[in-house]
């Protein structure tokens, strides 16, 4: 019999998961805006991974003892989300795929996570500053532990790729070359109630005497120990590392939050690329005067008028896109009171490894806005037609609207208000859905910008083919780059960045198109079943109204809303 009251055991497990999740990965907690973990660093050792995996397994075991049939509707959703996340976190720790692929990629590389996360911790008061200095003091041991982990992996035949190791070396060299005034860890926006000089002097001493020497040791270990025996470009897929194929199949399940086999996903990608040909031809004929897809792609790449000339133009494009989207938001979504979103330029040091853009959520306590972080280095290499679609994906109506609204949903357990890569199929599916939704909203300024939207569609479809090609089928790095070059309009530089990202982070790239396909499928069901009763604002409310969830849970939520709305 269903108990209408919240289940106390489930509530306790939800709180426990919140603590385990963010103490295991405090850098992600900082990026997600979760307070209380900004003084911590992760434990990258195998022993640490085993201990944390056991903590997640204990949560799974206790969750399995709860009779789901007795839970009310909200708790059933929570139990399903908690089970999926606990399994995913445990699986990630157990397989440890990152140790097979030293790199410089954000989210996938442990030292890159430090560079990305540590400087974003809000320094609200003296306690937060003390926490920052504590974390800074732990970074030296953290960098040393990363190299120790790579040594252990190498002994077991889990050898990193040459391309990834070289990128990590270059990244470390770039940060080490910075002057103290520009050091990533010393750009401190301090509060008024601390002694600024004393804090800055202490931080500088820690960086000079502890952090930078450890970074040099890590760079030297990568150069002298990993690089000589690294896997070449013909064996970049994780399948070439012991345990790699099993780990990849688990990563596919984790990132897509589905039971789709990698082989099925590969075919879905091929079908998507095929289906886009007609749309390329129609839009190309209208915009460029040709329906020949190879010619369309060539024109988009080679026309100098479609390149930026300075960084301010890029910032203006994405800023204007965000303002238009915010102005139209209430016509397409329920009214949400959310944090602001700002535009930030990605550090030029990371330009060689970074995606074109990413999103950083606001702090849950309001001390930091959301940020659309955008790559502006080398503007003459950046296409003007790509950055509107990017803005809609990363800011509004995409990640910013979804993640910032989830932080303020009433009644959700704390851990569910701060989710991102843990439910990648939903989060990235929503971001990709938003690129097409922006067209429905009338936000693109021209057909040329719509070609950018189409190019990104092709890019995400290629990801299904290329990621599975690399890690399951054994494609070479060049084979993957050739396929993406032939089927998108992006540059060779961005093709290389994209492929190297997939090499480093197996399975994550599958989330975008798989997630969007599911959101679109559910919308079509709702439109068909509700007919004239279908309300786009209410549909979006149903999709966003429970925060980020696995795609199977999303289906249940939306179909339940359809049943209610049809009465």
C-alpha cells in the first residue's frame, strides 16, 4: 500500500548521497555551485576510488531494501534518480577510464579540473578564504597523486594516448609559464573583511613552494615516463586498454542513461547524418545558391566573410543572443525566477584543448551568477554562424535555464538541485533540443545562422558515429577526423579538438543526440495525444519541473503529465 508521507529512509539516503557525491568530487561541487566542499580536493588514488565506490555501493544496497511500491509519487522519482546516480558514480570509480587517457580536457582530466574549478570558488568571507588556502595547500599532494595513479595504470598495461599526454604536458607548461600576477590560482576576488596583502602573500607562497613544484613533477613524469610508451594514433580508443571495452559499455549506459547498445547508437548516428542531407540541400540552396552538400560545407569553411575579426564581435554575438532569448522566455516556459547569466571568455591557455563553449552553473547561495564560458582566442578561426546556436545551447533556453531553474525547484532533495554531467543524457539532450527550439522561438537572426544550427546538428550526429567508432570499433584518430570533416562545416582545428575530447572522455559525446531524440519523441507523443490541448509552456514545465533525471524517468514524468492534461 502506498504511504502518502515521505519515506524517512529514502530521505536519509538522499542526504548521504549528497555528502558522498560531493566529498568524492569536490571540484565538481565547486563548479556546480554547491557550498561546503570548497576546501577539499579529490583523492585520485586507486585506494581512494575503491573506498568511495564502496560508499556508493552501500547506498545502492540500502536503497534496494526500500519497497518502491509503498512510496508516494515524488519518492518513486527520487528513488529512481538516486539508484541511477549511485550506480553511475560507482561504475565510474570502478572502471577508472581516466587513468587510461592522460589529457588536458576539462571534466575528464584531473589536473584540468583543478585549473577549471579552484579559481571559481566564491570567496564570500574570511571562512571561505581560509577554505581556499586549505585547498591550495593540498594541491601539491593532489598533483603528485595523479602521477602515481598513471604509474600504477601503466604497470597494468593501461597506457595513455600520445596525443592526450602531449596535451597535458602543454597545458601544464602553459600554466607554469604564467607570471605570479596572472597565475590561475592567484586571481583572488577577496572580500573586504580580510587582510588582502596577507592572504595574497600566503597564497603566493603556497603556489611557489608547493603547487608549482608539484606541477613540474607531474609534467616531468608525463614527459619522461608516459610519453615514450604512449598509445599511438592508431590505437586511441579505450578498447585498446585492458578492461576498456567493458568500461566503455558501462560509460555508454551512464552518459546516455539508457540501455541502448553502442552498436545501436553507431547506427543511429549514421541514420541521422543521412537524414540531414535533405535539410542541408534545402537551406543551402536558399542561402548559398547551391544544394550540393560538399559545396555548402566548403563555402561555409572558406568564405572569409563568415569569420570573426576580433574577440569583441564574438562576445557581442553571444550576448545579444542571450538577451533575445531572455526577452522571449516567458512565452515558451513557465515563469522562473533564476540567477543571471554572464558571458566569460575562456582562458587562452586552454584554447588548444577547449570546446567552443561550456556552461558553469550559478552558486546555490546566489554569490555567483551562471556563466556562458566562450572560446574567443584566435577569432579569425571562428565562424560567425556557429555562435548563436552555441549561445542558445549554453545559456537560455539551454543549460542556464535548465540548471538554474533546477536549483530553485521546491521539494527536491539537495543533491537533485545540483546535477549536470551525472545525468548527461537529459542535460545535454536539453541543450541540443534548445538549439532547434530557438528557431521555433524566432531567435536566429538569419538563414546563415540556421546553417550553424544545422552544422551543430551534424556535429552531434557525428559524435554517435565517431565515439563508438573509436572506442568500440577501433577507428584511428585520423579516420575519426576524416569522418567529421566530411560531414560537418567546422574547422580542422575544431575537428581535432572534438576528436581528442572523445578520446579522453569515452561515451560522454553520445548524450547530446540521444537525449534530444528522447525529448522530441516525448513532445510528439504529447502533441498527438493532447491535440488542441497541447501547451508548449506546460510541456516544457513538465520536462524541467523535476530537475535533471535519467531519460527513463523523464518518460514517466512526461507521460504522467500528458494523462493529467488530457482529462
